[in-house]
C-alpha cells in the first residue's frame, strides 16, 4: 500500500545484536529503520526524524526503562505507535501500561519474524487510519465552524429582512391610513392592470363596499374610467377630464408613472365636482 509519507521505525535496545536482528527482519520491506541503544538517544532521534510512525523499545534498559521511554513518546508524539519488546516473564507493569492505552503491543523475546512483520504492518495501518480520522475530524470541525458562521449570518440576514419587512409594512400601513384620510379617491394600478393601492373614498365613488386591492382593474373600473386610462400613454404627463359616475359628475386626474428602474404604474385621483 502506498502512503503519503516515508515509513520510519525506531528500534531501541541496549543490545546491539538485537538491533541488528530487528534490522534483518525488515530487509525486504520499504521501511527506514532507525536504531538507538538507550531511551535518551531514542528521544533525540525522535526530535530530529519526525514523523516516526513506529517505535519498538526493549522493556529493561539501563537508565530509562522501555515503558517510561514510551510514556515520554506518548506525551510528546502521541500519534507514534508504541510497541514494547521484552524477554522477561514478569510483565505486570507492561500489561498495566497496555491497559492504560499508552502501548499498542507487547512482543516477547524471542519473537517470530513473521508475527513481528504482521504486527508492524498492522501498526502502520493503525497509524495512518488514526491520521486520516484526525484529518477528517479536523475537516469536520472546519465545516461545522463554517456552517455555524453561515447559520449565524443567515440568522442575522433573516432578522434584518424581517425588520425591513416590519418597517415596510409599517410604512405601507401609515401610507394607507393617510390615503384613507384624503377627501379624494386615489387608486394605483401596476403595469399588469392589478390594483395595488386604493383608498375608501375611491371605493365609495365607484360604488364599492370594499377597497379592491389585489383585483384586476378590468373587473373593477367602470367603462368610462377604463377609456380614460387607455389614453394615459405618455409617461409622467398628467391628464385631467370629467366623467359621469353613478349619477354624479366626477373630476378625474391620471398619470402614467415611469421610474428610472423601468417600472411603470398608473395613479388616478377622483373627486366630485
């Protein structure tokens, strides 16, 4: 299997013949084998050779024993897979360290070469699996952070839009109240012929009991007003005439409003003469 970094295995033992034997085990493998004769020397190598994926350490060594050495490795390079090698039958402290989760495997001396190679292969898979999981976890954290930021911005945007809608509704309500307070009838019609604004006075003048907002002018307006509307062809020029409406003479003014953004609409003002 191809990996995205060279495989380095650090072997620590105070007996040189053991280190030579370990090197021979991995002659056919594409590993870089590093060796040290003490825990102190092993730590120095780790400082200069990162990343080191696997550490194999003898249990009993003068000075720093194998478990203490591997605990130091765990504290400084927790991703490195740690393995204890020992020829002693009394391994209670080693088992305790394994149970604590600080050591991956305990391999007794003398070892079986094939078993050792399988163990190392599995340890390498473990290293890269953990590395990939860590990368995915970090990516997930970043995605979650981005998602939280998006949600925060979305909440702010929704809040802003909601506030804008409240403000616009308040303005429209006040504008409608102002229209209803006028003594003349007022109606606004969009370019599709839809009545978008009308006050109570307009409804009264054309004989309605309700304000016809949202209805088509073709359904609502009397014929003589429709004829007047059809003559409003020149934008922003006001027209005025008089018509008979429900037995009363009505003065009607109108203008075709055209705005800079291209929007158009009609405004009509009606009043009894």
